[in-house]
C-alpha cells in the first residue's frame, strides 16, 4: 500500500530526502504553508513531515482534528514544542523525532558551532562593525570587544550541544563553568557549579543549552538577570521559550552594555512577530537575532532529514491498521 505524505518544510534541496519519501508514498510538498492551508489539506494524508525552522504551522488540535487519515507525525528535529504532544497522544498519533536518536544527533555539531559564532559576533560587535564599514565609516572605537582567554563562559545544560560548546570555549582558553543538576561534569578544565546564581554571577557570557520542559520554560527570568553582570552576553540557540523575553528586554534597557545573541524566539512558530525581543532588536544595537539557523547546514540537514525520512519509511513498512 502507498501512503500519502504531506511535507510542510523545504526538503527538495537536501540530497536524497525526496527520493526516500517518494519511495515510501505519494508526496505533496508545501514548502512554507500557512496553518489554514495545512488544515485544508491534511484530511487526505497519512503522514505529515515537518521541522520547526521557518515553519508557521503549530501541529495542534486544529490540524490534528482535521487529519481524519493521519497515522503519524514525523519531525526532523530534536525539539517537539511545535507539536501539541498531549493532543497527539489523545488521538493515538505517534510522533517520530530525533530527540532520543543519540547515534544520529551526536554527528551533528551545527547548532553548537552557531552558538560559538553568535558569541564571537556579540563579543566583537561584528554586525555593528559591518554596518559601520558599509556606511563608509572606519572607526574602531565603537567596537572594542573582549578576548576569549580572559573571560568566564557559563554554560547552562551540559548535554550534547552544551558539552560541544564548552569544549570550543576551552580550546580558546576561556574559563568554563557549567550548571546542570542532572549530569556530573567530569571533563578536564570544566568547573561544575551547584546553582544557577553562582554561574550567573561569575559569567561574562551565559549560553543556554537545555530542552524546553515545564521545568525550563521561562527559567531565565528577572531573578536570573538580577544576578548577571551588567555587561553580560546571553547566547541562546536552544529554544526561545526558555527565556522570559519581557524580563530580558527590561534587563537590556537597564544595562546598556549587556547584549543578547539569539537564534530562537519565544513562541516563534505561532507568534514570533509579536516577540518583545524581536521588537526591541529593531530599535536597539544590543541584540543579534538569526532566524533559527542552528541546524541549518547542508551536512546537518542531510543527516537529520535523511534519517527521519528513513524512520518514516520504516514506520510504514511495519504499519498495521
């Protein structure tokens, strides 16, 4: 039996992914659909293949209840906060994701590399300096930065990406301190602290590398900002919902030397244009924002999307009504 697959994320540019999907079923490609377009179409499909990057579509009750034939949700991502997992469970819809695919995701370093790049861009004022040079200016005095081997880097979360990022910082001579209540940090040159306040007080850079859970949602809030240095740089390539953006904007306004470099925004799939941080970035030089490009390298996409296309093929090869 051939199944109908609705793909709501761009995949045709990724080597081999379309071939795998088309060997599995009849595929409809909707590279950047609106939620209404997906709701109108989903009733004819057995599977939906997605990714939160670039997407406007939250797979919640409106989509799921319109999906009368849907048998599985497949996302080429580790995060699943673009899917209403409770609603999917209620409708007995399995979710295929990369979350626990350790052998696969351990090969992907792209997001950790972007976190390091964002940190360096923030520390060296690269976006501002670039705009200044294009404007015909040639004055370094506004762009005096910081040197890595003189800084303390605080890493929140020491999982796959947090540990990679920490290693990069150590290679540049930084002092690295880590807060993770669920892991023992035994790598040489890393210091583990027992509480978040201790990390925030000492860090010149604070990098967020945790998943979104009920425990972590909004965890970086005004209480955290009260501990942070007045010229700290916050780097977030995890999920925007981990940071309370209203509190972050107040911190930035109160501390003109503080900065943030982020690849993610709160509720970015459904409501990113109303993000307080995005709005503040339009008027302030303290913010660098990139459009969730952390995993968006050709190598990472081939690994992640290719694996999830094969997972979907395997799912249907053993599927029974």
